[in-house]
C-alpha cells in the first residue's frame, strides 16, 4: 500500500509520532512533513482553538502535498483550567475527516499563569527548566514525567485512534463527529 500522508508540521516530536504510527498502519506509506499555518494563535487556549488548529493543519497539509491521500494535523493547547490538551485531526482526499483527543494533564500553576497571559508553553518550559527547544524533544509531558512519557509518545495514542474510521470504513459509514472535548 504505497501512498503519501501529509503532516502539517515539521516538529520532530510530531513527525516521528506520525511516522511510527502510519508505518505500522499503512506499510510502505510515505510521510511528507510540511510547515503550514494553524490559523489559531501560536499557543492555542481551550478546546475550540486547539481542535480548529488541528483541523486547519490537516486540511492545509493535504492541500500542500500533491497526490497526498491523507492530511494530519496535531495541535497542542492549554485549557483555561490549567491542563495541557492535545488534538489530532485526519482528513482524507475523499472527504472523510476524524478528530481525536489525547492525554490531558495538569501543568505547573506558575507555567499556566504565564501561558494564559499570552506566552507560548514551549519557551516557558524551556525557561523554567533551563532547556532549549524542549517542544521538539521531550515536551512538557516528557519534562514533567522525567522522560517516562515523551511528547512523541504522547501523540501516538490519539493519532492511532484518529485512524480508526480509515482503517475500518465498513464500521464507520458516516463521517465521525466527536464532541469538542472528550
């Protein structure tokens, strides 16, 4: 099964997750990483901005890669309650779309306060932990779990679940429209 899957990011934590899942789901596929706009703030706040960013990235990635069969968008956000949230959108050239949510965990209160004032999570985590470019490596989840669970690993679960209707279209005859936050 040889076809191209476009992912709307060049961030290694996201692209490595897409490659790991898609190579198992669709052996022989090619993953093309493209930098596309999310259409939401650099740091999405709340489920609506986070899911919109994931959908926009998936659609833009599909449009940006000629001949791609699928587009994928992965967007991390911060909920006003102080939780990190993450969303995956998958769109198929034929029109089918799906959206899933990943793990949700509490961020340190001092980090949340800064993010809700307009700063981006990655640079804030770098500053408070003395790291550089952590969002391309461990991510907040990897830092806060001491590397037990990395950002790339965090994306794999919701990505695999987002593929369910594409792997079993006979069980999902209509487009799946989940609630905004699961």
